[in-house]
C-alpha cells in the first residue's frame, strides 16, 4: 500500500508544526510514500517564502532537497 503526502503534510516533515509528530509516525510506517510534482513545487515555494520573510535562514532554506 502507498501513502500519498500532500504539500501540507510534506512541510510538516521539514518544519515543526501542529501534527508534525503524527505525520512523521505515519510516513515512517509506510513502505512507499507518494508525493506529486505539484506538492514538491509548492513545498519549495513555501520554503523560499519562509526564507524571504526571514522566518528561515538562507542556509537552512537551501538544505531541504525536494526532488
């Protein structure tokens, strides 16, 4: 079975947000996790926005590799 992860769940894997711990638990249990190209793109945009808004340092914003 596969688990589909949308953008909001994907960002919880990078940032401490409400439900982050539960999201990590669910993802860790799955053998296969599916993330769409759109979700990856949206996550990159959100990471860049946090860097622009100085909520995240440039070096920290560059670390996540969403491929």
